[in-house]
C-alpha cells in the first residue's frame, strides 16, 4: 500500500477528537464514585473493544499473538504498565506546579520523548531524521508542536494571573517548583511509554500481515497487548480506591450508602493519554439526607460509551500510522497535537475560558494555530519522504 500522509494526518485528527471527547459521556453517570465509573469504562477501553475489533478486523488474532516472540509480548505489555504509572503521577504534577505550568511541562516531555525515542532506540535518528530533508522537516514540525504546547501553557499562566490571590492559593496549595519539575519529568516520560509500547509491538504487525490482515488494521493486535498493560495499572489503582473508599458495592447495588459524590466539586484532571491521575479520585462529598439510587443501566451505558470513545483514539492512531511511511514515529506528535487542539476547542465550547482577558484569549488562539501548523508541517515532511521513495 502506498502511504498517504494527508490521510494519515486526518486519521490522527480523528483520534485526537476521540481522546478529547471521551469524558463527555461520563457526565451522564450519576451517583457513582470516580473509581467505579472509570473501571467500568476501562473494561471497554482496554479489554472488550480492543479484542472485539481486533478479532473482527484482523486475521487469526490468537495465533498471531501466540507466534509473536515472548520478548515482544513482554516489552509491549510492560510499556503499557509504565504508561499507566505516568498517568498516576500526573495529578502530582498539577498539585506542585498548577494546571497550566504542570500541563505544559508534562505534555512537552510526553510529546518529545514519545516521538524521538523510538527512532533513537532503533538507531535510525542520525540517518533517517538528521540525515534527510524530510526527516529535518518532521523534526521542525515536532519543535513547532512543542512551541504550541508552550503557548498553551502560557495561556494557562496568563489566566492564573487574572485570578485573585485567594483563588491562586486555592488552586496551587502545595506549589513546589523543584519537586514539581521532577514529578513532571517522571510523568511525562512514563506517559510517553505508550509510544514505546506501540514501537515494541512492530514484530506483531509483521506476523499479522503475514496472516493476511489488511495493512490498515495491522496495529490492532498490538493495541490488545499494550492496553492489557494499561488495564493492569488502572485496575489495581481503582480496586485500591474501591477498598479505601468502600465503593466496591456500587458495581452491583443501586442504593448509594453514606455520602454521594458531588460532581460540581470533583477535581477531574486527565493526562494527555488519559491514564488516571491521583487528583481525579479526590472528590468532595455532600451528605445524603434521603436514600439515593444510582441509575445502574444508564451508568453502565454511559461508561461503556466513554470507554469505547477513549479506545477510538488509538484505533484511528493505528490507522494513521500506516499512512506515514518511513517516518511513522512522527505519528506521536500528530496524536499529541490533535488531542490538545480538540481539548482546547472543547474547553472553548464548554466556556472554560469565559471571562478570560484579551491577552489570554490571544494566546489560546495562537496555540491552536501553531499546533495546527505543526500537524501540517509533520504531514508535509512525511509526504516529502514518501515522494522521494
């Protein structure tokens, strides 16, 4: 199949839209603790939907995974586990640096490491990236993406400066630059491990193609393994929270005991690759004066929809990667930029920037333009590389 970078960019945009939108269905979940609906949705994100689509759209999935070298399965799975650890520490980054600075630092590390480490590890960075015109164009696109992330962070800082001193103290109670930068580095690098897992799974793609899987779907078997690793981390964390918060009964009983989670006061912080952050599980609660019931059917349906939407980001990612030719490592930059673009647009639609000053709004608009430009530059670099070969 001849690569089509323009189509690849489009697929990555669809993946970014899915990632930026997956939390919307969770708004329909009522009276469940975060750890409950996150784990229910996670079963669909990391187990059910990946297996269903891989079994449906690829050939001989179980045989392909059985034929894959044990070392390939191991490292693909382990990188999935490490990705989950990156998400668990993402909330600490927000705690020590604040939302805007913490997000910019962590996302910058994730974008840079997730894009550049795979070709460095393969020994292709000097020859394919630095040693070719198209590789240098793509590297420029990565730099533009990092610049866009920096502008997004600057917009957040500008918004924080518009807050009162009381609001600032409430939002960053434990500000610690040194500790925050260390945690942000760990979180960003670990979150980038998803990209490493996809790269480690390349032998699985080769085996799947050999069994007759169409080129467009060759990445689906890899996702089954990476997401199993991510599921492990998420499952352990959610079960710990279920036990600590005594919320495990919510999977089976509609009547809510004790206190009811207040969605208005819930601190929801999503990592760029949407692993759980510690802060996401910290929710204020309002006492229930009368018995409260959770709508079990709709809660399961909304959680399933959210989980399925989450998975679609990497469904489209795997499709986009097949269109990028020799420089498929650039897919991670496209994915990251697309997530931030559509997350920002959702923020505008949900009026999160309402009341912000002119300088802040200008920075938001400029970050969007720069991030869109980065996807165009990376796409063009891939096109130039494909045309040259």
